C-alpha cells in the first residue's frame, strides 16, 4: 500500500496528526466554554446514561480540527472548497436551530 501511494500517504498522515492535535487542544476549551454559553445537556427532557451535565458542543472541536487541517494540507482546487464551506455551514446551522427552538 505505501509503495503504491508514495509521498501522498505522508501528507494524509500529517493531516490526520494535525487534526487530532487540534481536536485534543480544543476539546477542553470547548468543555470550558459550554456552561458559559448554555451548551450543556442536563438530561431533564428524557432519560440519559450520564448522571451530571455534559457539554453538547464537543463537535465544534472536531469540525474545527477537520477544517483547519484540511486548509493546511489539501489542495484547494476542485470540490474541496465547497465541501469545507458545507461542513462549516452545517456546523453553524445545526446548533443555531437547536438553540432557537
């Protein structure tokens, strides 16, 4: 597999490592931010497995890790800009609808 892909494999590996590092750094920050902006799930509306309030906005760290890593490592020609814009739009619109209701 590595012989077929050549150097392209290393770019994907570094992209993954970069995304993982960004997510690892941002996850505690998002966890800190969640109670300050009302992004906690208290479990009042239906039964939950967790016994205490947990952050509902952890996906923000994941989306930012993906987008930042993609901007750093992808060639932004072809369909990639539209995919990244769509990813960002979904990440913004989803929570906006949740908080609006």
